[in-house]
């Protein structure tokens, strides 16, 4: 029975992990190419780029073609001063008015210049949002990748524990047959082997779930036929002053807030342009053809070009524009407050993340001051048990202690890596998240 359990575990482990091995760089590459949140932000950047053109800014003229064909039937009575009376029932009147007109507003109170800058700022804002999403996606992929590496290394410890429990069970089984071990000792060894096997299966289940989460971040949900490599990058040292300076200069959340201020400034200039008159130039070619069964003229036709200037100046609009300008000023104040608040938040969060980093670094040094060689310690414990210098309960206690020590060691390394990622996330440079 025990052999069948071990065969099943080995088969499960082999099938679960003899798969395509992905490096962290490859995972990040796939994430940036296929992550849906990143793709959405890329499309937003493209839309902002499409909207940022001279036509949308208002520099270009408009050209329109209009045509109106009218048919009317009326009952008409006309009396002239001469005494003549024209009266007709069901008189038909036909008219066609068509024109092609070019209209160019060459002065709109400088609104076109403000609009042009606003469109560029909105495109820049979309780019910042894309960078922020790339940072977060890389961060999520990296944390999950390091988590899988951590669980894989712990898997080895669990496998060693199972092997030790199996050998202990077989030894006690042999002693039991020879009358040197009690049934209680055999049952306890069997129970410990089952416990280790159950823990191992639960651990493999966690790895499978972690791979599902990572596949989702990579935009490949359901495609979990991959494994992570065993290459453990060196943990980089950080400098708090540099981190804080970079965060205050290029943190993406802060850049978004500052971009909002710049956009509001340009919106104010657009509003203020309404205080000025608008000057437009137009040229057109028009055609008018009409026929009437009553009236002074039985038919009329006019064809020809025309040019002109149009001046439009709204002197009073019910003070709506004045109100909009005042509200724009308040919006800018709120945006400036938001920037100050974001700066304070960044300082606070960087300080907290730095505290976690320094604590994780101390714990990492502590746990690695005496690195646990699980294979060697398991072998020593096994030999001591076989020689009779350890009881099976003492062996079990040592076995449990080894697992805990190795888990603390690997956990401290994982916590330090995530702490580095947490601090680096504030810098506003997603490339720093890539080892």
C-alpha cells in the first residue's frame, strides 16, 4: 500500500513538472504581450494618439456640401395695386438649392492652440496609465513566479521527508516481523507516512493553483503546461534616498495627478477663448433653381461662387462661461491638493515598504547564518534511528524541525524578494522590476 502511494506521488509530480520551463524574462515578455489589462491600456494610448491631430485641434477648415430639393402645392391668391388678381388652386412650386462651402475659422480666441496642447497631454496621460499597468502586471507576474520557485524548493524538502518516513516505516515493519517493534510503533510510522504524503499532495495542489494565477496574468488562462526554472537571481541592494527621489519624480500615480493639472490648465484657456470674437473665412459655390406656377417669376436660376468673412462674438451668455472658468480654477486647486496628498502618501508608503525591506533583510541574514542542508540532516537522522540512538518519536521531532527550519529559510528569502519588488514599485520605472 505504501509503495502504491509513493508511486502515485512520483507519477503526479513527474507529470506536473516535466513541462516547458519558462524564465522570469519569458514570463514578463508574455505578460506584456498578452495581459488583457495591458492590451486595453495600449488601445487607450492608440485612441488618444488617433484623437491628437490638427483636425481635432481646430486648425483645419471644414468643407460641406448641402442640397435641398423642395416640392410644394398651394392654393394661392395674389392681389396687386394695379387691381390684377392672380388666383390658382393647386399651384405647384419646385425649388433646388445646392452649395459646396469651405469654412475656416482662423481666429477662435487661441482655443485651437490650447486644444492642441490638451490633446497631446491626454495622449501623454494615456501613456503614463499604460506604464502604470505594465508595472503592476510585471509586479504580479514576478511575485507569482518567485512564489512558484519557493514552492518548488519546498517540494524537495517534502519529498525528502516522505522518503525518510518510508524508510522508517519499512524498518519498523521489518522489526515488527522479528518481534522487535510493537504494533503501535508500526501504526505510528504508517500514520506519519500518510501525513507526509497528504502534506505533499496539498503542496502540489498549491503549486497548481499558483500556476493558474500566473497563466491568468500572462493572458494564457488555462494554459498551465509550464514550469519555472531554478535560476535564483541575486537580490539587489536598495538605497532609500534614491528610491524616494525616484518615487517623487516619476511615480506613475503622481504623474497621473500632475497630468490632470496640466490638462485642466489647457481647459481653462479653452474656456477663456470664448471671451474673444471668432473670425471665419468662407468660400462657396451655390446653385438655386426654382419654378412656380404663380407669382412674379415663373422660374429663377442662379449659379456662381462667393466668398466672405464672418465675425461672431458672444457678448453675454448668461454668465455660464464665467461660472465655468471659476469652477475650472477650483478643479485645479483640487488637483493640486491631490498631488500634495499623493506625495505624502508616497512618502508614507515608501517608508513602510522600506521598513518591511530592512526587516526582511535582517530575517534573511538570520535564517541563512546557518543554512539548512536538508538532505544531509535527513541522512544523519536516519542513520541515528537505524543505529538505535534515536527513537521514532525523536526522529519525527527532528524531521519536523528540519522542515520548519528550511521553510523559514526559504520564506525569509521569498519575503525579501517581494519586499524589494514592493519598494521598487514606487519608483515609476517598470524596468527596475525586471532582474
